[in-house]
C-alpha cells in the first residue's frame, strides 16, 4: 500500500467546540462527561468555552455541542452561528441551552424573549418545568436512526415546557399533566412536549435533547449556600448515554437530516 493510499484511509480530523457554562447546574460534571464521550473518537479535537463569544472558534468548527443554562450569545455570535449552520454545521444542543431566565421581585422566574434569533435556531425556548419527578419518555419516530430500537423509558429529570419555533422533526416526546412551579408562564404547560428533535437549517441542523439536569451541593450559590443532594437525573440512565453517543455520531456525520 502506498503512503498516499494509507493517508487517504485515515479518518479526517473533526474540530469540535464544546460550550458548557451558566448557572444552577453542575457544569463541571456535565463538561467532564461530554469530554469523555468525545474522547472515544480520536479524530475529534475539542476546544472548550463557557460562552459563545469566541466567534473564530465557532466559524472554524465542524461540530458544536452546548450544555448551558441562561447563557445568551451576543447578536454577533448568534449571526455567526446562523451562518455556520446554513453552510452545513451540526449543533447538538443539550438541556438548558434554550433558557433565558430572570428572577422577578415577586419571586417568580420569567423567560424573556430577548434572543429570538437564538431560539429560532434552536427551535424552542424554555418556559417552565414542574417539580423534578419521574415521567415517561416515548418514541415519536421509531424509524429514525437516532432512536431506532430505543424503547419508552422512565426518567426523573426536569420536564421542559417550551415555546417551539418552526418545523421540528420530533424523535422523543413526553406527556405532561402538571403545570410549571415558580415560573411566570405555567398555566398552559400540560400537554405533549418534545424531548429530542431535529431542526433543519439550510445544509446544517440543530439536534436538541432536553434531558440531562445535574446539580451538586454548591450550584445554587448565591441563592442557597448548600444544596442537600447531588442530582444526576437522566445521567444515571444508560439510555441517556446512548442518546448522547448517537447524537455525537450523527453530528459528526454531517449528512442531510
């Protein structure tokens, strides 16, 4: 075999940007778990940031993964993300990526519509969730490779009530009968909500998975000095890691959704 042929057989390098940061969650845990999954493929080279403002890194990335809470990109960064998606980028957005949160004087949490471009790209905006409790996730499109063979499963996690935007290809969903607690917009929350979906953008796409809440003892500071439990929620389930691996493989493929 010639050296050229051998070189051609090597998998191409995949440049990944992982954005993991924000509030009220154990970002150290989530960051480490996602980096371990990405490290299963030696062709993936990952840069890690806490926000979206390294625009040069975003523009140079092949794939993007985000696990954030209340981290809103600047308009310049949102426009860079939109252009990157249109050219064929694939973005795996997890859990609170679609959140914009403000605590009001009356003690309720609001979800202001301050980043419409961001939420249009993601396909949803977080509105509220009921208290963390068990619920059942069902398969909406069993023929799709991202969920083929996945059986309905129970998880104890934040069940996201969301305002959706555009045409979503829903893969997993759940039924909710409980209103949100402690949020301004909670009355219309009961109903069927997407849990895992694709939103196409030109040659690119966003893959969104709402599961994955995690919290350690110190993650509610300064509101609360000590949270009494270490919460891992869906991270305790093998099916969640299966969905993470499938999603990472899917964004690496960068083929039509």
